[in-house]
């Protein structure tokens, strides 16, 4: 079976998120973290986590990318148990049985993302539309037979459904210089 783990190709997650996940943690989508949030009012690093983060289960930190890896039944069972514990401790689950059921659903969803080859990277883009959270996932495949090692060594992208956001860095820099 395959599951997803956090990965860092550079240090950007430490700047983008309030808490970055360490590389190699088992991960889930993490959308449930925002179930009771006013998504329209999220700002800064919390907004970044909502829009493009996977949740590292051990640290509850965020990762921009996850990597599909092989996992054993024991790995999966441990992931479900750890997530259930986190749901009770940090997210108000009423008891461990309810938390396990929710954790099982989250892990099953993460597992459903793994229908690509091992070492494929996945990115998420989350939006709030029509009263619900919408998640769009993209896969990044390494060029040739190389494993991913650098942020810019990827060529193929699948699932590019969302319009690209464009940021004019030159205009931002000029605005900053012009500010008193």
C-alpha cells in the first residue's frame, strides 16, 4: 500500500507556515483543521496553510508538498492511531472511538491520493466555494528516473485545473521602496 509523507525541497515551508512539518512525517490533507474557521477572514500564515498545506500528523505542522511512499499495514495502523490521539487532544473529538473513525476516514482519503507511482509529489490548492471546502490536487513527477531533490527539477504537472495566481514581484518591490 502507499501513503503520503511530508517532504521539503527547500526551506520555504518554514517561512510560509506558522508551523512547518518536519520532512518524513505521515501526512493527511488537513482540511478538517479549518472546519469551524471563518475561511474568508483567514490571513497570513494560517491562510497559507488553508490554501496549500498538508498536515503532518506527528507535529501538526504544514507541508506544501507530500511524497507518495510505500507503507506497511503496521504503518497505516500507527498513523490512524496517532491521528486519533491528535484529534482527541487538539481538536475536541469526544472520545477515542469517534476519533479513530474520523482518523480512518482521513487516512483513507490520503491513501486515495496515492494512485500514482512511488516518489510522485502532490500539491493541494484549497478554496472555499458554495459553503464548502474544495480541494484540487496536482501531481509533480520527477524528470526521467531521478528522485526529487530540488524544487525546480520537475517537468510534468497533472490536474492543473485552477487558474494560476500571478504576483507582480517588481511592482511589489517598487511599492515597498516608495513607502515611507
